[in-house]
């Protein structure tokens, strides 16, 4: 979570750090500011959620052949269509690809067919430094009662992420997927790495982060690439992400006034902004306040959590409820499995802001 202290630190660093970052010579293939601005102007105002079907505990359960669930995906993306959402951020996993590269890409294509039917574009995520460190293929663990994201897996994991010997497999994975979908208009953007440096990794993630950007630039997909800024303390990672992303993406779970400061600071980079994670009700990051601000500022808005399910993200990051009873105030998520809204006033607001 971004605190007021972190916001202040960013403000103090901005004149020296962000301005230099924005002005430094970009690598040849990074989109120009004009190209990025033109691309963004062609999109609807982007609003959506981080999506995993309620029947999957993690990325592997979503994408492995035995548990891929197009029926639930279809139904739940219908909920998104019903409130005017037009983009979903969806995590992949290299181990599911490694099991069956062609089947994995076919399932991606099937997902995109479903999402496109519902008027929803997709932002795919390759790597991730969050939560459990040792992903394994096969049957995935059952949810631990009352524990947020109890089965979510890092990709490639730890220590795998800082082992250079894994690079050939990871490079093949990234390039294979990008080449297959490089010109697919159903894909909005490639999010190359979620929260690099999380789980205490810090700069140990920098080599893989640099590599995935290099691999993506070698394929040169028609869609923009990015990796979201999420922690102002990770200065080296932030500089690299901001300098090498075509479109600036970021995470912010703070209340609206602090979130607005983040938007104002990041706009100094001179590129379109998409918030790819926000909305944690007990932390006062709310649809009622943050979403109208993001629309006014023309910032894409993608909240964490959609349908309450096996990820257990109705529970707070650091406040488990061991008996698994429903919290008085959901942390994330918008819908129950049957499609009824957790808070009707939230879905009505989203519909109003999207013109649904």
C-alpha cells in the first residue's frame, strides 16, 4: 500500500528522478510518446478488473487443461459486460505453457474468443513476484479458509527467478506466446512483470525484468508493453520500468487524495496511464471515490478482484479469518458467484461511469 510518506518521497524525488527518467534517451523500440498517446486516444476509457474465474485458485488452475473452465469464464465475463467493463487483466503461467505449449496457446485463444464476445479486451501478465514461491504443475492446493490468495503462485518463483539457467526456457515461453498473438486485436497490452521485486526480492528481479523487456522488443508485438510501478522504494526497478514501458501502468491502493497525487506525478513522464490494481475497501480505496477521479483524469482503471471464489480475495492481505466466515467488509471482489453484486451501489456507479 502506498502511504502518505511514500507519496511525499515520490514528490521529493520527482524533480531529480522522474524528470531525468522521462528525458533520458529511450531504447530504439520503445514507443514514442506521440505513438503511445495516439494509441490511447483510440481506446474507450478503459475500465475492468484483474480476472481469474471463481473456480481457479491460481494461474495454473486457470490454464492447465484439466481445470480450464470456459463455461465459468463465459458466465463471469458476462457479468463484466453487464456493467460496461471493457478490459480484464489476466495472469498466465510459464509452467502451464511448458506442460503443453500448443494446448496452452489454444486455451488462450479460446479465452480471447469468449472475452471478445463480451466486448472485453485482455491485458495478459507474464511474470509475477507475489505470494507462494514454488509453483508446481498438476492438482493445485485447496484454498486455506479465510486466507487471501492462499494458493496464488509466483512465476517463475523463487529461487527460480534469479537463476540464469532458467532463462532459455523463459525466453522461449515469452517469445512463443508473443509471436502467436503479436497482432491479435483482442489483446490490449502485454504486462510483462507483475510487481517485480516483491516478496523481498528487490533488485534480484532486475536481470529477469530486463530480459523480458528485451525478449518482447525482439518480437516487437503490435500491442504496447509495460510493467507496473508499485513500490516507490524500489528506485532501480522503477526507473527501468518507467523508461522502458510504452504506456505507464501502476498500482495504488491508497485513498483518493493520495491516489490523485500519484496520478499527477506519473503524468510527468508524458505517457498514458493505466492503473492496473486498486480498490481495497478497508483501506479506503473505493469505487465511489477513486473510479470517478480516474475517469476525470483519463486514467485506465483496473481493480483487483472480480467474482468471489477460490482465491479468497474477499479477505484482507494481512487479516485472515481462520474459520472462513465472510468478513463484515470485503477486501476485494465485486460479485458473488451467482452474479449478484456485493454492493449494488458499486455496480450501479460502474454502469453509470461506463455508460452501460
